């Protein structure tokens, strides 16, 4: 593949597919610079944080790391306690997602960055306490930071995801976070050249059964696993892990010129993922959340033929393994993946996520695939900061009408991707109200 085409795909990934790490692109919005800094201009609704201070859209960045940790800890303690007091919904959620009928659509609004928690603190916690989610995503560690064994010299997730930072994860991928940005983005490849593949697979690929890998998840599941429908977050799955290791440009070139090496790497990644699935299978989870972004804003990044050649058989193994454990499969793939959905249904995917409205027409998704697969997402996170509160409520009602009501409410109402701190609090409040006042 020509290098120019590879760079186009890399641009797409950085600007669209890695939606968690995106920076606002329109005039007057925040933009990441080459120096990993942003302008210090403060704007937005001022609210109280858990520490009692006032914070605009960027003021929280001036807090100390210890203050940030306290805010995040308090938020999770309060929300966790509210979830625990909420009546058990595990079986009703399972029934809804298996398309056996539900009185209303399900809700999952705890799809937000740490920055949102830092900006809104107790005000945000109040909403979750009043309107608890029906489904709980359980994450053992941040996907960009990765698992860290107990001991010294651990990466502080709060610090690296709020300060200008660079680090290397357990897979050998080098990451960076821009000050004022959200999430992290890959900066360097773990496998620069295919001559390294033997050593990498023999000595450097992480152990899915490493002691302590799921300790954080097990603590959460001990509290919520019996009453809540809890989902194990496995991010990334195959394709995303492949290009985290090789780099996006190399990955697309590899499909054309290094097919044998690609097949070998994907086989090893699939084996590793299945072992991790089995490790999670010993916990109280109800489903697995697998992430591989295949869409650009307008269509797939690869042809269906290439997708089937390299990935279909591996997804079959993974999905069959999850179903053998009696669990559900939630498959996350950003962008326009309309051409891929029939394949995912055929493979046995139970829930499709995130159904981004600016990339996929909600009404068409419902008409073509409603009743064949459950849905999750559908609320345009790219527009939440620009909408009025009434427009937020209208968007929720449209999503319910398109993806939920006609198909037995087999639908988890959720932002189509991670909410960022640029969303005004009144819009977040309108989102909670509309989702829970069905």
C-alpha cells in the first residue's frame, strides 16, 4: 500500500477512531499542540467540585494530584454505594439484552472520562445516586496504561491522564497524554520490525494470568456482581492491539506485503485474548465488552474481503469461547460499520456498540438489524457540548424510537462514546432525566 494511503488511515485513526483521545477540531475549541500543551483560557459553566472549590471546564487541571485522587475516590465511593442500594436488575437486564422483552430501555451513562469527574465532582455523583445505571462496565485497568503488577514504580493513572505525560505499557507500546486532552494516544511501536517477532512472542507478550491482573475488577464484582449486570472490559481486542504494536501505517502496509507475519501475530493475540477471557470467566461478570474500531466516519477502513481473510476466524473463536462460558458479547466498533454488522450477527455478537449517529443513521440501523441484535450507545457525544438541554432530550427520544421501542427495548441508552469535560453540566443533567423518564 502506498505510504500516503497509510498516513491517511493514521490521520483517520488519530482524529476519529480514537474518539476517546480526540481534541475539539472547530474554531474556538481546544486543540492539542506539538508541545503537548493547550491554551489556558477557561470557559464553561462553573460548578462545585467534591473539594468545595469552583471549577470551569479547565480549572480542575490546577488541582494537585492528591486533590484529584480524592475527588475521583469520593465520586466512585458515592456512586458505588448508590448502585449497591439499588434493587437487583441483573436478570431483567439479561432478559432485555437477549431480546426477550423489557418495559423500558436500559441505561448506561457512566461512560465518561476522569476529567468529567474532576470537573463536576459531587454534582455529577448526585445524578448517578438519583439515577443509577442498569449496566456496570468493570475495568481492571486503563487500556492505555495497562496492567501493572503490585510493587513500586507504578504509573499513576490519574497523574498521567491529567498531566503532559509519556510512558510505556506492559505490551511495549509507548503512549502519551497531552495536557488538557482526554485519554491517551500511541506514540511508538512495540514491534518496529518483523525481525523482532520471535523474541516478542517468546519473551515480551504479557501473561494474561499474571498475579493480580484482575484484582481491581474482583473488588468491584464482590460488591456488585450478584445484583448488577456487570461487563468485563477487554480493550483492545485484535485489530487495535495489532496497530498498537505495529503502528497504524505499518499495519495497513502489512496487510499488503507481510501477510504471513500478520497471521502469526493475530494467532498469538487471539490465543492470549482467549486466556484472558477464561481468567475473567472465573469472576461474576455477565458479559464481555470487546473493542476493535473498524469504521471511519463514512465506511470501513478495510474491505470486507480483507476483514474476513484475517479476522473472521479469530472472532469466531473468541465469541464461541465467551458463549461457552454462558456470557454475552458486546462488540464495540466506532465509525460506520454498516457493512460489518451482518457478519457480527452471524458470528453471534449479542450487543452492538456504539452506533455513532454522525456515522450511522439510527433509523436505518434499527430497520436493518433491529430484532437480530441488541444495541448500545446511539446518543451523539460529538454534539452533546453544542446541544441545548432540550435538544439532548430530543436526541434521547429519537434514539429510543429508532433502536428501542420497536424491538422490545433491547437497547442500552448511552453516549456513543466517552463524554468529555467540555459538555455543559445542564446537558448532562438533561441526558440523565431523559434516559430515566421513559
